[in-house]
C-alpha cells in the first residue's frame, strides 16, 4: 500500500529530525521532557520553516483578526503548521524512548 503524505510533511520532517537529534545528543537519556523544552523545539523547527516558506507566517486573514468576533476560533496557517510540527515531534520523541522492563519482562 503506497501512502503519500502532504508536501508539508516532507518539508517539516527533516527539520524535526535535526532538532530531535540535537536535543538527544545533549540529553541522551531524557526521562521527562518539560513543556518549555517541547515548545522551544517547536519554535526552532517553526523558524526554520518560515525561512524556507515565508508565506506560512504571512497569513493575511490570521493577521487581520477578522474572525475574532465569531464564536468558533479561527486557526490560520501559523497554528496549523505549529500543530503539525508538534505532532511529528512528539511522535518521534516517543518512538525514540528507551523501553523499560516490568517484572514480567514486558513493557514500554
């Protein structure tokens, strides 16, 4: 089965990998990652994405604030890209976690 991801994924994924590799080289056995560290990693990847694709940070509807009066919140390009970065980052950090062994020999 051949599944194609959106182009954005292929642009974000290498940048996430670089950030995760850099973080794990300084912290080889991270047990708990704080929200601040996660947010700084997301910011780092987002800044790289803005350098590559400046239109992400220049969403005219998001900047205008036109949808603030609606009850339903409006999420522009910036928020969506940051969410995608966060999802990929968390999944990669979880994938690289060191498994721990329970008494019965199983566990993750």
